[in-house]
């Protein structure tokens, strides 16, 4: 199953992914986002939520990892 990955070098810490998928992403102490639950709940809704965050990220810092 695919999982979400945030590139910390690209992330600008806007927090949009956390707003869209709070079960998957969280802001870290360094002000960057991290996929703390990269597979979500493992269902289609989680995958759609993650894809929405990928599509919405203004700097394309989020991607799928196999």
C-alpha cells in the first residue's frame, strides 16, 4: 500500500495538509509537516484525503512512496 511522504527540504510549513488530513499529517517542532500516520486508516477515504493534500500542497512537498 502507498504511503505519504513529506520532503522536509521542500515543505514551507503552511499547514494545509494538516488541515486537510489531521489523522495523517502533523506539524513538527521545526515548523515543517510530517506524515505521522503515512497510510492513514488504510482505507479509500484516507487515500483520497492524502491525494487531496498532495494536490493542494503549494510547493509539491508531499508525494506517494511505495
